[in-house]
């Protein structure tokens, strides 16, 4: 592609590089200049105009953007994505279902390294999305791209992004209360409402919430009879060990505990495992707040049918959550006294 100023007499068939105002009417950038536009420019006394001229084998920005987007998402329906019509070298990818974004980062990095003319930007891997939400955007930077460059990009980018839809449709919740009444009814209700809200955001339903004493036997019995595709536990007392009350209750019910603790804060004191073919999540106390925490990341992946290992959780530390929350009884950082 050639770019730069040309005399008006030689501008026909070129792409206008910058918008111009002609007699109060805007001639937009990106317009292919035909005889009428050239005549209007000449009548306005404009002698030269900055244009882009495509060389043989070049592909215009909109066509290039559409082809690259089609390579990234060869089957939009199966990928849970909708591709917009190309405009100004851009195609947006919008979610059509609730779920989380699944990305082949190596393919996308390879695409973005091929040539500065082609770019693809996305949300973070495993970010939760709702229908209609922008997931990624293809942008062709210049007005055209060389054909071989586009072909190389479409080869490496094939199938690099999709929305993993929610597979589990319901969950049951066990809430515990201490014998000394340390957890008030108001706090129990707050926890239930926050959990129900998290599930609604995923298109899931809280089909049952059971409140039991904070004891292994009572919790195990409740787990065995709990309805829902997933079992959630929110305890009166924070889980402090792999063999604390709640994890022991999962084992007593016949389940398995995969991991306790995660490098995400808030959310450190989470545990997860299985009971039969159902995932079980022991929620940290911060789940009583609707604010994002580590439990969201675990809940979302399991709800979308993604296997979650201890190694997967270990990898959540870099770039993970790290923020203070107002309900924390013991803040991570001591606030200096006045005058310190």
C-alpha cells in the first residue's frame, strides 16, 4: 500500500486518509474517491489530498478484518459469539451466552506478532461475560494489508477464542450457625443473597439453602440430601485447615477434597472438591459480599464444566486479586495513626 499526498487529478480510486468538510458536508476518511468526490474536491479549490492506494494483492481494511474475524471464530454459534459487520477496519466479537472467555493465548500472541497492521484485543482469559458483552475486537490499523500477511494471520489464529457456556444449571447451599449464636440471622441471609446473586449472573438457580449447626455430622447429612448440580458451603466460622469442620463434613458425606487455600485475596480460605459427580465449593467468608473474590473464579470455571486442579488454582496468584475489603475484621495493612 502506498500512502501520501497526491494531486486531485490523480486521486480517483484512492482511499481518502483524512476526513474533509466540503460545503458543510463531511467527506469521511476511508471513502474510496470516485469521479463525484474528485469533482467536489476540485470545486472546493483543494489541489492535493492525502490518500492510500492499494497495491496488487492488497486487501482492504474491512475485508481483511472480516476474514481475520472469521478465522478466529469459524463457527460463531458453537463459540458463543456474534461477529459484527466490519466498519473502519474493525469487527467486534460479542458474547451470545453467559459463560467465561476461553482463549488460546499462544495463537493470539502469534497473530499480533505477524505484522503491526493486524491486531486482536481480548478480555482476560476466563473472564465472566454476559450476552451482548464485548469479548474481543479485530482492528486492521492501515487502510489495507498485504495479502500474504493476512493469510499468515488467518492460519495461526484459527479458533483462538470462544465463550465457554455455563453447563450446570443449579446449586444448593449449606449455611452453618455456631452454637453460641456468633453468626446472626442477618449475616446468614446476607450470605445467601450474595450467593444467589452470583448464581443468577451465570444463569443458574439457587434451588435450596439449608441452615445447620456448625458440626461435621449435621453438615455431612445436609450435603447428602442437598439438591442442585453443585454444592456450596458457607460456614459460620472460617475454614482454617484442610481437616477443619467443613472439609471433614465433605469427606464424611463420601466426598473428596481437592484443595484448601488459594493465592487470591480476598478468597484465600476457599476449598473445593467433589461429592459423587458434583463439584463442592467451600466458600470463604468474603463471599457474603457481592464484590469479586477468588470464589467467583472457581465457581465460574466449575459451572462451565472446566476441570479445576490444584495446579490451576496455584496459577491464579500472578495477576490475581489483591485488594482490601471493608468488612475484613483484620485489614492486611495497618493504617498509620495521625501524625505517623
